[in-house]
């Protein structure tokens, strides 16, 4: 689970994201068909990492953009300076 921009965001096993402003009422967001093991809020962006190098980025936790990790390995986290 990640929290930022007044929004909670979680990833499900099916690749769907759920978002909530209060942690009680959740809205489904179809972002990917891949499972994302890690979801983070960093530098005003949500970042999800997952299967076969999948990386998704969102500024609002609702609309997601795919980014290339140039890798086919499963990703479960990120690092930052």
C-alpha cells in the first residue's frame, strides 16, 4: 500500500489497483494485466513494480503509464538517492 496526494493505493494479484481517499471506500482502477509486488509514493508520483520488469507510474493514483525497466526479471521494489 502507498499513500500520497491524499490517496491510498493498493495493488491486487490480478493487476488491478484500488484507490481510496479515506481507506474505507475503494475504487477499482484497471492499470495492468500483471501483478505488481511493490507500490510506492516518491517524488509526487505513485510507482508500481512487478512481473517481467513491469513499471507503472501515476501522478494521481488513477491514470497509469507504463515505463520500461529494460529487464525481464520480476521487480518488487525501487531505490532512490
